[in-house]
């Protein structure tokens, strides 16, 4: 692979694993009740 | 926009938020109690008394209770299957993504070395062409080699990029993959333990032996289910990481508060000290207050779930595909007081017996006198003997390279029984070596993550069987596994109060000799239990001690001083108790530079972020030389610092 191809390959894989990790993190660390209350508070404040 | 439209928009926005928030494993498992309560409610409505009215649950006869159970059973089983499928659906999606990622990584890992080989040949070929051209030039011929030189430079650059990707890029990505994989395992643990907790009242739901979850297929002989590791293992590790983040955040906030009340002139030194600590903690804390609250709530919930997990994970067996017998567990909620009934005591004894049997199988411990050292004479074991017992040559030094291996060997050596291992952990000399290994291995950034697993194993071991033995003696079960010092204090206080009451009764004039004897017997019994509680507390302290020492020396100091109010000498009782000094003592341990210390103290995600990407890692030779010179300089300084710290520890 050329330098550019490697750069692009690395970026693609890095982006992919970060995205997967974020999704899992959300599964692992979300508290639905607290999330809901926080999001709702944000929404109420917005209006 | 009309009011009704605004209302409608806002209502749908709120619904969207709610739906979005309630996705995931937490939603699945949190819903179980309510859904079961609904099932029970509707089943109860169908059981009517003579007056045709539904009967309250508390007033059901045995026959009616049986009727209720039978009516509910198919629905409970269906709910269980639905929940199981929900969990599988969520985690399978992630597993698929991870698999696809890993395949790409594997392909690259296979392909890149071939590309490198090809490039190296091409470079050799170009070099040969240049050499031939230069010979022609030397013979007076006019040859233009600029094109060949450009080709050579390009190919060299390409080769360097390929090598960097193979050596730094791919391992970096693989680390991120491993971290995500471990997190996904923790999510699965959350789900499975949530099922165990949620359905604990329904004995016909046997989560532990559900092939779908446990993953072991007797006929096929391999894992096919949700779990690839012992349930709870990944979640336990995750909770440990999360708790550290929470602790750092709390400590940071405390320091921030303290700073506000200090006088800039009078407390100058303390202010400097606090600022330095805050700067360090700032990298490891959670800055967003909402994220902190969420993590706190979630960690609390995860810790509750872990009470439904087996104590000692047996990773090797699971990875090897061996059949793992999970030990029998009590699925009751943790008890808040000491009302241990005879039934509970029998259940505890049964659980403990099962645990012992499981441990015997899993570690292949030799519970005979044939062990290489006589377990009963461990008091005489010197550190050098301890190492030779583990198969190391006399005089083996503890260093970065072997410290983790020694610990692994200590935990896994089939020639050493659990009984001996337990004695070693409490033997002053052996403990000294174990702590030394923990300290040394804990400082090595290269083995940091793997070391955490080893440390966890030792901690589980120190905490598990030792605690279990003592807790069995005092009539309490696994529910006390996570008890802290305060809880032990409370337990002790309960018994003390009870003894005081009994002593008051003894003073009554009307007491008969028989009653007096009976009360005195009870007092003696309670006093004996108090002694055992204190032993358990001591074991707990040892386990915390090992854990803390293995992590950070500075924090160990704070921990010991603050939590136990001990003086400096008590920091290392083992050294006080023994004068044994051998070559395995840490006098030969390599110094640790600041960067390494920093890396050890970083939380996992930050450690990964801090690793240079393959792109940044390409440095010119000149830069590398400069860095090496600087590193040597730092090492000299750190060696001096390290000696001071070591002396400090030995006070």
C-alpha cells in the first residue's frame, strides 16, 4: 500500500473502532432514567 | 406556528427523547420486576374466593399458591426468553461489528508483511540499478540517475509507512479493539446478571445452566452462547475502572473545596501541593457533572448486579473450552443484618462446600502433604525459598520482565495448593515478595493492562477464599463478600450491643442458674463471633492493602493513613516483622521514570489516547537521539528520587 493508502486505511479503521466503542460505551454506561431526566431538563431549558 | 403544532412537536420530541434514553441493556433488565409484577397481578385476578372476588396474595392457601405458580410459569418462561433475546440482539450487533473490524485487522496483519517484503526487493533492485548507473558514470558515461533516486526515495517512504503501520498502527488499533471487546463482554455480563437478579424468585428459571447463555454445548464441545468468559468477570473489571474514575473525580472536588478555604500566604505550601495533585487528577477525572452522575448511578447498579456473579472467575478454563461448573450461589438479595436462620446457615454451608469442590477442580490443587513445601511451616519460608518454590533459580531478581510472570506462576502453579497459597498471602516474608512483584509489575506500562487482570486474580483470591472461610465461620454468606470496614464495624457493634444487653440480664435478681448459664454461653458464643468478625476485617484489610500497593504507592499512603488511621510504620508491617533481606528485595529493581508512573496512573481510555499513533511515531534519527539523551538524564534523576521514596517506604 502507498503512504496515502495506509493513511486512509488507518483513519478508516480508527474511525470504525471508535464508533463501535462509543456505541458499546453507551450500552454499558447509560442509565435510562437518569438519561431521560437529563435530556428532558435540557429540553425544558431550551424552551 | 400554531400552538397546537408547537405542542404536537414538543410532545413528539419528548417521546423521541424517552425512546432514545430507554434503549439498551439497562432498559431490558430494569423492566423485569415491573413486568413480572404485572404478570402476577393478572394471574392473581383469576384466582377467586367463594365470594367471586380475587384473593390477596398474602391470603392464598398452599393449593392456591401452587395454582398461581402454574398459571404464571409459561408466561414467566416466555418473558425470560424475550429478555434473553433482547440482550442477544443488542450484544450480537456489537459482536458482528467487532468481528468485521477484527477481520480487517487480521487481513492487514497478514498482507502488510508481504507488501514489505515486496518493497524491500524493489528497493534492492533500484539500488542495484543506481549502482550500475554510477559505475557507468565512473567510466565517463553520461547517465541521468535522478529518476532512479526519486523512485528509491518514494519506495523507502512507502516501506517506512508500511512498517510503522505494522509495528505501531495495527497494535494500537488492536488495543482499542480489545478494550471495546471487553466492554461488550461487560454489557453481556450486565444482561445475564440482570436476568439472574430479575428472575431470582422463580426457581424454575435456571440462568446458570442455560446453554444459550452459558454457551457450552456438551455435544459440540465448544462455546456458542452469549458468554465467552465467566459471567461477571468483564463487568467486575469494568466496575474497577469506573470506580477509579469516580474516586479521582471525588478527590479532585474535595481538593478544590479545600483550596477555596486556604490562605494564599499562610498556606502557600499546601496550596502548591494541592495544585500539583489536582493537575494530576485532572487527567483522570470525569469533567462533565452529568456524566459523573450517570456513571455513579450505573456503577452502583453494576455492583448490585455483581452480587449475583460467581466469586472467582476461571478464565483459563473458559478460554480453553473446558466445562466450567459454576458454584452454587445464593440468589437472595444481600442481607442488611445478622438474622441468620438455620435454613440460611445450611444453605451457606452447602454453597461453601460447592465452592470448595469447584476450586479444587479448577486449580487442580494438591491438598496433601506432597506439596513442595510443607504448608504448615511457611513461617520459616524466606523470600528466596518462595521464588524457588515457584521454580525460579536462587537469587532471581524481581524486575519488570519477570514480576508479572512470578505473580501468574504464584496463582497458577498446579503444585501449590490453595491452602498453601492462602498461607503465602498472609505469611510476612512471602507477602513481602508478592507486594514487591505487585509494585514492580504495577509500574510497568507495557504490562499494565494484563497486570491488572493478574492483580485482580490475586485480589479475588486474597479476598475470596480467606473471606469465605471466615464468613462461613461467623455464619454469614457470600452476600458479605463486598463488605467494607464500616460494615464490619456495624456488624461488630450489633454483637457488642447484644452482649451488653445479655450482661444486663445477668444482673437481674430473678435469674435462675439455668438461665444464667444459658446467657453466659450465648455471650461466649457472641464473643467468639466478634473475634471472627475482626479476623474477617483483617483479611479485608490485607486484600485492600495488596490491591492498593499494587496500584500506586502514593495512594497507598493516603489510603492507609486516611482509612485506617495508621502511622507510617504500619505502612509495611511485613518489613517490620522480619529482618530477612535477600537479593530479591527491591534494591535491584530498575528505576521507574515519571512517564511510566504517569502511564500506570492513567485510566484505560486515557492510556490508549496517550499512545502515539503510528503516524506520529515516525521520528528522525536525530530526534530519537535527542529523546534518548533526555531519557537517560531523566532516568538518573528518577533513580535518585526512587531511592528516596524506597527509603521512605522502609521507615
